[in-house]
């Protein structure tokens, strides 16, 4: 059975345009679902706010530089970047996480990023694939990244300036 998803603009800033996907028959996009599920969770309040601030700072001031997407998850990435892979002066951009909040995404370039969904990864040495909480978001992010990558290869999706070029009724098919 095919699942269809449309590409939506999540937020557009000076240097980065963030996109997301919305599955047919769903009320909210994947990124909106992430926000709704995490914005009022007191245990991760600082981490959530810090992650949203990082998205805004990258969007307005820095750009989606590759080093901020250091948490490779097969074809997708996860935010926040790994603390120890940031330069010392960049560490002030976010706190050191304690609860392992993850937002899965796909960096296309310094100007374009797809924001998907995520959750709070189980602490410790377990991988995203092993974590019962984030495994579903990890898998979906990788499926979406594969579909987007294929659509780009086929010329169905392209990026020019700060805009995505797709047919108005274009749908990803998973």
C-alpha cells in the first residue's frame, strides 16, 4: 500500500528555508507533530527551547552548515549536533542535552533542510534503531530522505535560490 505525502514549507528565514512533509489524511505535518508533542514537556523544556533557537539561529544567521548536522542517521540526520563535534565558540548556541531530544531531518544544502519528527532517545549507548521511542521516527526519516533523494535524482524536486521547485500537486510516494 502506497503512502502519499506533500512537501510543505515549515519556516523560511534569511539563510535557510526549512521544509517538512505532511502525510495524506493527517491533520499536521511531521514537524508540527514534533512541536505539539514536545513543546510543553517540562523535563525537556530547556532542550526543546534550545533546539528551536538553534533552528532559528541557523536559519537567520549562520546557514545550515554541514558541521551542525553531525549526527548522521543513515540517509537522514538528527538535531541537535553532537556537543563534542562543535567548535568551542559554537557550544554556546545550545546547552549540553540531558534527555536526548532528537529531531530527525535531512540537510540538502546550506540553504535547505527538511525537518521531520523525533522524540526523546533512551540514554546510553543504544542506537536510534534500538530505541523503542525514536526508532519509528528514525525509520520514517530515512524513508523520507530516500524518497526525496530519488525525486531529486529524477528531477522531480529541485532547489533554486531559496525556493523549492516542484509541481503544485506533487506528492512523495512511500
